[in-house]
């Protein structure tokens, strides 16, 4: 086995999830290609005294469901995963798709039904994470499909992934602890503040954050990580944003997405490409037109767009925001089966002003 895979597994088990003796651990791969990392995670969890179990999604599971299932069949949440998310204390979701873009082209109604099926699992995840009953980490294992989307050879993409995870370092945990300390200083300053003004060439928004908690994403929630985030006050988001990177959801690519908010709701939306899909997802449920998350990307090791949100939302010098489901740990309360992250570059004249104090400029945090 590539030693970087084993090191990656060791960091996730011991740092991200802090597996303790007797902890039930679920390692969930989105395709059989995830197996090398699942094997390494299983070894590391056993060393830590955990009780590891694995779940692998078959190839082309989603397109088969949408191709042959009725909407009523598609929207049922997987009962096996539902049980695991209700009972396991440690869960790793491993993105390892052997194909991407599999759902593009299916009718919007079936894609909405698929979102509702996943929403049942997300609801359990968000609630148990917020209560501290469960720790979950999402990661990615390199596959040729992801490499193709990123415009890299498979070998280049492997290097990119492992470097972003910092597992090429002798002590990656020391690196992530340093990131944690730096971001915690920012989070401590932000907590207790009331209003953000986010301005730039492609954004002019005001967001209320009074009473909301900022979270430090330091390798625990995702691996790799690198962001600080909160959940805006649901009825206190106003302004507009045009996302500078493609917004990708379930393999559907929306370019030039532009959203206008009034009192927390998207009241106008357009896109240069695939506007119909954007509008369909906005109408998935009652909460899908509301922002569930606002975040600032901080990972300097991720300096290019790859087409996978796990990396792209953490690009240094960007902000991203998610339509739909919020994280209860931020004190946000929006509910939706949708959680769609979209990214806006801030490097060229972007700024964030917090309660009248300039906090961020051209992709960099200022001394506050």
C-alpha cells in the first residue's frame, strides 16, 4: 500500500475522529474504488480499539435508481445507512466515484426525489453532530474520474490530494493543529459579532450573524480542511452574488450562477449555463432558497479549481455559501434536503467588513 494512504488513515482515525476503544466506526465508500483507504482505516481503527464496519456503494447506484425507479421509490432513505447514522459514533464518508456527472440529464423531479432520500440521512447526521453524539469526517480518495475533471493526470491528481491533506509531511497532525490554532483566533474574534458586509466585483451582500456561532474547520469535519463558517440569520441576508466558479451539484454543472436575496430568501436567480437545473433545485423544498452556511476558505495548499467541492470550497482567497440545510452547531435552524455550496473569488478587490471593522481584504485576514 502507498504509505501516504496509511498515513492518511492514521490521521483521520486518531486526529479527525479521535476513535476510542469500543467506538462503532462506519467507513462508507461511494464506490468500490475506495477500498484501499477503507482497508487502511479499518486497520487504524482496530489499533485504536474501535469496532470498524464498512459500507460500499455499488458502481452506478444513483443512475440505476433514477433510471428505473419511480419518484416514490427513489425518495426513500436507505434504511441500512439510516440505522448506521442513528447508532454509530464515528463515520467517515469517502468520496471515490468511478464516474462523475452521472445524474446530469435525468428529469429534475427525479433529482429532487434523490435529494429527499439523502435528506433523511443528512437530518440525522446534522442533529447527532450538533449534540456531540457522533463525529463525522468526509474525505476523498483519488480516482481517474476526479483526475479527468480536474484536468490532471491520475498521478498528478494523487499528488495534489495527498499534498492538500499534508500527508507528505513527517508530522501532518502537527500541521493541522497549527491550522486549528490560527483559525481559532479568527473564530474567537468573530463570535459575538452581528453583521457582515461582503463586497467585491461579483458580490455585494449583507448577512446577519447575531447569536450565531462560527466554527473552525481544521481537519475534523473534512479531510483535507481549511475554512471558518457559520449559519447566517435565516431572514437577514440581502444583496446579490455571482459565483465565479462553476457550481456543481450531483454532477450537474451550473456556470455563472447569480442569486439575489431579500430578507433571507432567493428572490431572483439566473445562470449562464444550466439555469433550469439551478431553478429546479431552488424549488426542492421550503428551505432550499435560504442560506444555511457562509464560509471563508483558508487552505493555501489548494490553489486551483478541480471540480470537486471538498477541495474547491477551501481555496484560499474565496468565500462560499450553501443553499439549504444549515449546521445546528452554528445555532442556525434552516432545514432542507439540499446543501449546495457555491464559490466566489475574493482575491481581486474583495473585502469583508464585520460590525464596521475591515476584517478581510483581497483574500487575506487583517489584524483585528
